[in-house]
C-alpha cells in the first residue's frame, strides 16, 4: 500500500488542487509500474476528505482511509 505524504495541519479538510493533482499524477505512474509487475495498487490516506479529493482527481485508483493519526 502506498501512503500519501501528510499535508500541513490546518489543511486536513481543504486539499489544494495542485497538491492533489501532483499526488494523483505520481500515483498513476507508480500504479502502472506495480500493475505491470502483477501486484495490486492501493493508496492509504488518513482522512475521508483526502480520499474524496483524490477520488475526484483519479477515480481509477483504489483508495482507503487508514484512520492513522499523524
């Protein structure tokens, strides 16, 4: 499972579009490599808000909320 980097405190409910776009682009690249090797690719995030932002940008990714506090 790939963990996304933590965003600064105070942005936990508001994810800047550029940050999410950058994360999604990197994850798509990593996902392609992982799938070619025969593995599944799952992204773990800490909050539901982060999951929703990534799902809007990259609906093809499998994203789960880990609930892990930082």
